[in-house]
C-alpha cells in the first residue's frame, strides 16, 4: 500500500500469484474472511441479464470437466449452490466475541491501528522499533483497562523487550500449536490488512523477504490478543468448552465453492472477449505517407476514447500507446524534495530538478497542510473552531484551495543527465514506442493527470506509470531529450533517422475534463506554429466528443455540448464531489498490437492500448518489456478494481463520506480503525449502489506469433505465474489473419 502522495494501484493478491486462483481464494477466504471471487448472486444476475449465454457456459464447463446442464440449473436457481466446508482461522478475541457478544476484536484492532498511526513516521518511512515504542506506551496506556480489560498494564510490563521473543511469549500463552501458527499469524495480519500492507511496502520494494516492521506488527497483535485472553478472566487454557484455543474451528454453514464460481467467471469473461476479438480489425497494409501528427498517449484506459475521437478528426492523425512515463524513470526534485516518476516496479534512474524557487507561503496551502497532519483527523475542526467556517466557505468559492504545482511550466534542469545517457534514453524511447522510420512534423507526447478537490486519493487519478503523479514532467523531459540537437545528430547512427523538421511536443491530458494542454510551446520552431494551432483545434473537438461520450456514465443528462462541458468542469472544482471521474473503472483488456488493428473501434474506454509491431522486434526485447512491465502494472490495476468491487469491506476503503486522513499515509473510516487499502465505493459503484465496475480479470491480447509469446513466458517466471495460475487470461492475435488463440493454463494454445 502506497501513501496518499503517490497512491498507485497494487495487486491485493500479490503474495498469492504462485497459487492457482481458486486455491488462493480458499486460503484467503479461510485466512482473513475475504472474498476473492464474486458470489453466486452476481453470476445469476449477469446470467439473467444476458451478459453470458449457454454457449459461453458450455465452453467453460468443458474446460473444467463439468456438465453444462447442471451448471445452468444452478444459475437459474433450479438446483442449489454447492457449498464447501469452511475452516476460518480466528483470534481468541473473536472467539470470546462469538460466545459472549462482546467486541474485543474490534477494540484490539482499533488499539493497534491507533498506535501505528501515532508511531509510524509522518513521511511514510519505515518505522524503527515499532514494537518497542508500543511496549513503552502500553505500560501507561489505560484505554483498554477503561474498556474492561483487567491487568492490561501489568501484562504489558512483563513483555520481553524484543518483538520475536514477545511473539513467542504470546503464542505460548495462547497455546497455538506449531502447525496452526501460520494461519493464525496470517489472520492476525488480516485484521490490520491496511497497516500490514503499508509496512510491507518498503521491504518488498527493496527485494527483501525479511519481515521487517511486520514482525513488530505481529508481536503487537499477538500480545494484545493474549492480553484479552488473560484479562477477560477466563484464563489460558480455558475450561470453557465454548472457547477452545484461538485457531480451532467454530461450526460454519460452508461457503459457495470457489471452483464452481471460477467456471462462471470464465464463462462471463469468454462472452466479453468474444465481442472484443470480434471487433478487432484484420491486418491492413502499413500506412503510407507522412502523418501530420503522431500523438503518443499513455496506455491508460482513459486515453482510448480521446485517441479514437482525435483520429476521427483527420486521416493524417495517428495515435500510439506507450507507458505514460515515456521510458524516463525520473527522480524529480522540486521544493527540496524528491519523488519517483516511474512505475512502482522500477527504480528512478534519472535525476531532474526544477530551477524554480519554492513558492511563497499561502494561507490556503498552509491550511491544507495542517489538515493533512497525522492527528488532524481528530482535532482539525475543533482546533480551528468557528474559523473553520471561513475555510469551508473559501473552499466552496474556490478561494482557499491549495493549488497544485504547475509542472507543465516549471523550469527544467537536465544538467545531471550525461550526454551519452541522453542519447541512450532517446533511442530507447523511440525503439519501445515503435517509432523507427515514419515521423510526423509534430510528435505529441501526451501525459495525463486527474483534477479534483478535497480528495485524499487525488493521486490515484493521476498516472500510475508516473508513480501516482501527473505525467507533465515525464512528457517534457522526454520531449526535451528528443529535441536536443546533439541527441538528434546521434540518433541516425542508432537506427532512428528523425527528420530535421520533426518536433517533439509535450502535452498533458486532464482525464477529469478531457482537455489537453500543449506544453513548452514557446520552445517549438516558428515554422510549427500553424501545425500546433491546427492540433489544438483537433484536440478541442476530440475532447468535446469524449466528454459527451462520458457524460451519461457520470449521471449527466443529454444536453447542449456547452452545458455538458460546464458540468464536467464543475466536478473537477467541486470539493463536495465524491466522484470527479470514473478513473480506470470497467478496465478489462490489455491490447499490444499495431494501432491499425483497433483504429476506429469503440472499445468503451475499457482497454489499455500499447503500440507493438512484432516485425520490428526480432529479438522479442520489446515484447519482453511489454509483458514484464506495462502488462504487469495493468494487471495490478485490474485486480485492485476487481478486489475493491468484490469485497470492498476488506480490500477497498469504504465510502468517501467517512474518510479521515492519517497524515499523508492513508485514510481510516470515521475516527479510527485500520488504515484502509484499495478503492472507495464511489470508484466502483454507481450512484444507485449497483456495481459500475464489472469484475473481469485482465484479458491480454498480443499481436505476435504464439511461439514468441510462449518463449517470453518460459523466460519470465513471474509473468508465467500470472497466466498459468489464472490471474489474467492471455490471447495471441494472429498477425496474418483475424483469428486468435488462448493460452490455457497447463494446456498451451487453443
């Protein structure tokens, strides 16, 4: 889990990708009580609505060795849903709650989460000695004793000084058998899933498999559970037969079988991908002549409608898809601070600084920073008293809003990039974008950013490829490198004969309003002024058409274009708007192919589109890059939306109406409890409460020979695990025809 200043999507099941999906779903369900797959009510509703039909069910059933009529009877309600026995792991506090109607588990989680919020550094760095700090505080903390837990401080005073020893002490006190300890410890972490995910991030990013601060968190959780066991007066071991040891099982009615639900998931996705593949165009001759404009957009699904409408303006406009950081993994330095402007899978390799002085103190900015302080969730309004009303009025009138730094105009200092490194970066950008021989007079590199007010998860609307930031800096740096005269002189020697009259122009697409702003226009040659003016006209018309297309999904009634534009623009400025845009909701596909296969096809803003021409990739190096980086990031996004839709209580962050910030670390619901991971309900559910995002796994379509794709899978175990274990579905698009083949886990191409 990343902090609020760079809230990038993460696969919530990352630690289970080496497990088959159904097996992982059972383990996660029994371990932390979470749902990984939708329940039967969802599949029945989709079946009745015609989202998948008997032919889809037949194919999915046969692949699983099941009888289609029996499955159809379950969907129609004529036959009962098969249940499997469930084996939940429970804490002692939960067992006490079940038997006596108490709420000790909730008290324990709130206690641990509160101390995490107090002790984790506000800058998000890994806490040193989390357990030790908690132990010192617990010796004087009366809150649990006030709640009725006798002897809490005495118990805390007797705990060992080291977290490993304390954890062992708690496990022994609770009499958790060695064979039961893994599931019990996993369940403990599941109770504070948000904080566990946050504390795991730094060690994961460093490639470290050690527990790090998770050991401290486990020790705190286990010690609190053991204290509840002793302090409730029942003792350990307990003579009460209703309260066995914490990891033994309570009788449960069973849960809907995951293997069965996965068959219905397959049938639903077969229906979607059948329509998707049917829309993809057959191969066409390579485009001839020089385009007026080549517009390179991020692969983000929100780019697809704008690209489609921009291409409709003129046949001389071509668009391409590429990761929004444009191949420049930046460490951006501004105001004395650094931020990574690259995918979470990468480490910044290039440092670029702003020459701009730090902004002067502003009241609105100061108030916003004060509201983001860790304790402000509980004290901000009370501290300011009636004066807060002025701030609220200022927000409503747009007078006190904290303005984001304008990265579209901040002066850049590229001096830290060595001349040879500039050439290498530029050549890599052109190679991976697929630009080799044909270049327009203008090549627009268009990053993207979201715009909203009063939104803790604002960075989640920005570019995930830029580490949860806007893409203006990356686009500007890439364009500056490609326009550098020394770089241009060297590029033909690298196999990239860029014409002398080609100018690379950075731009920024606001995904909230679908306006596109051209950047660094003062650096463009005078002879390109007319080209840029024409491009701005095309972009304005494409943006208007995109807004009209998106308006229905935002609940805006049909009307004049000017009214639609104003209403969408207002959403970006309205501090009371919980859904300024739908972001990446309804994402379902990743297509790596020549644009000619999808040009003019309405993909509904549901597909990540990456430019790829296998004929210019003899060593499959570009294909390897696509499948190991952009595709993996897209699968993270897809599974985050999937999980936040299927089980928002565990994997999402609930309703925005109850969010309170814990500094820049994350949000809690109300005035306490666990740090919440995932997406808000308003990001996945429609205004009427029904699902807006459809939980489909990522359907990956690659235009390349099957043997090439298979070779990449064989050489990349992490990617192969995603495919073989069913976390995404992979299709090979025939480069010479209209057919496609699916790579079946364990079965090869079909």
